[in-house]
C-alpha cells in the first residue's frame, strides 16, 4: 500500500527551519515509490545568450555589457541536437535568454529538423513568448516547456523582474498546459528579500499548479548584476526544499541542477539525488559558447560523462525511455 505522505503547511515550514535528516530519508522513499531508480538525462543546448529582460539576479540581463553575446546558427543547433541523440540521450533542451532575434519560423524549423525521424523529446526553455509562438512550437513537435516561476511571492517577483509580472508568467504556463505541453516551473532558493514563508508557498505552488517538472536551484551571485554582492543561497536549505518538493508533489521530475553542483562542486548534485531528485541535465553547448552563457558566476561544467558518474555514485541507473511526465497517462503513448 502507498505510504501516507501528507504533510501540512506548518510541517513544511518547520521542516525548512530545522535540520532533521529524516526529511531526506522520507524524500528518498517517496522518490523510490513514484519515480523508481531511473534517472533521466536531458541534454541542454544554450543556443543564445541574448536577452531582452532585466532580471536583477541574472548575468544575461540586457543591461550587462560585460558579456559577449552569441547566437548559434540553426545548422549548428541541429548538429549539436544530433550529437545528443547519438549519445543515447532522449531529451533535447533548447535553452536561451528571452531572445526575439530568433523568429518563430526559425525555431519551428529547428524543432522540425530535430524531431524528424527521431524518438526524442524537445523541451523549450526560451522564456516568455507571444501565445501564438507557444502554439506554433507545440504544433512543430515541441513536447515540454520550462518556464520557471522564480518566486511565488508576487511583490518580490515584481521587484526582481522589472517590467514583468508573475500573473503574466502564470498565464503563459496555463496556456502551455492547454496546448498539451508537459510543463516545468521552479524557483530560486535564497533570493535577496525572500523569506522562509515564501519558500513554503513555492512548494505549495508546485503542487497546486500541478507541474510536471520543477527546476530548483540556489541563488548564485553574478558579479555584473545589481545583486552581485549578495550571498549565495544555502546548500542545506536547497536540499531540504528539494526533499519537501518531492514529498509534497510525489511524482514530478526534479533535476539535481547545475546551480546545486556549482554551490558544492564535490557533492551538490549527489546530495540532490539523495534528497529526491531524479533528473540531471548535462550541457552539450559547444565550449566557445558555453563559457559565455554566464547566468551566474563559476558555473560548473556538467558533461554527460560526469552526469553518468554521479548517477552511478548515487546507486541509481540511467533511464532508457524519454522520461515523459509521470503525471498524465496520455504522455505514456509518446514513449
Ligand atoms: N542564480 C541562480 N539561478 C539563476 N538564474 C538566473 N540567474 C541566476 C542566479 N544568479 C536561473 C533562473 C532563470 C534561469 C535562466 O536561470 O531561474 O530562469
């Protein structure tokens, strides 16, 4: 029989505040029941670091004149996607800043080319777009969309994202759901101005919004941003958040993020796997571009080899299927 895993708002708050190892055991048990031992690998291509937004924490913000901007050519993007597929990885993540330099047509063509003849899932992580774009990308074969909610505190969201609103972002996510995307949200832990209550609400948000996946990582300062002098998010708090995210949502896909690995290069991601994570996202972006994708400082390189090593170290195995959402049975038809 399924173990009772209900946990109240007060218990979540308490668990975030205290240091009780039991939370990790409980998360690991929940992960084992709902996600088994397989870890899903998603190959990332960060194809453009142009961005029209001004998020206070992010190195890609348009005001940052210290980074060299790049756009990969469509042929290059498709070539790297083929490499990912040849390596046996069954999800390609196309990631970029909010870059309107790539037209809808160009992205549609890229999606078409990658999907043609390949049993591969495409995740888009390209920021907020006009609704017609979401529709066109979905029709072209994009399977998933990752649009992190960053923080569920509306007023903090407003302060950190000039010109943007949480409401609008959630409208995008709602529409993507309607279009049949598997949707990913997620938040940053340790943002300046964030409270523990905000984190409790972030966990509840993931549950209530019924996301298929959540990208959760600590805040890491980037020196050329307005928040460059603030301290990084706490490793243990991030791990507790992940564990509670697992316990509360049960079967969402939860990556051991690169930000977690950056906070503690020796064992951050390994600890993530022990705290309920079941996904890892190695970076396939060609080196020359990769080092220019400076969202935050000192980003650790997560290669496919390293990802597999961590999976084995955690006593887990590499999944063979695409790793579609565990929430809606109709996705199972795609695998
Ligand atoms: N620290 C941690 N995560 C960050 N992101 C951007 N800047 C930072 C930072 N300084 C994350 C955000 C965003 C994605 C591009 O990277 O969650 O959605």
